[in-house]
C-alpha cells in the first residue's frame, strides 16, 4: 500500500499540485500519509518493546550479580547480615 502511495505521486505528478487535484484525491493523499505514519509508529513501538525487554534482562542480570556478590562477602562473626533488597528479590 505504501508503494501504491508513492506510485500514485510518481505516475500522476499533478496530484502533488493542490491546485490541479481532482476531487477525492486529497482524501487519498491523507490516507497515504496516515498509513505511512501508522507504519512508522508500529516500527517505533516494536523498537521500544525490544529495548524495554533488553533493559529488563540487563537489570535482572545486574540484580543477580549484586545478590551473588553480597552473599560472598565475608562478614565479621556475630554481625547480622543485611538484606540490601529488603527481601524483594
């Protein structure tokens, strides 16, 4: 459909001139622009979702490393262990 929008403009260059447009062509151009906008928004949405998933994975990995590190820290005898995550993870 996007190709059809470009094809219509390249085959009918008069459609790019608002003065010489035929009735109804404005709606088609608006539809093409709206369609292109939705395609771009879909691409952006997909990239945002992938970025969020990647960041979630990184945060989980970092929390795991921090948790393992705190378990391996030698403590002074009779010193209570402190849960830096307050039992949340």
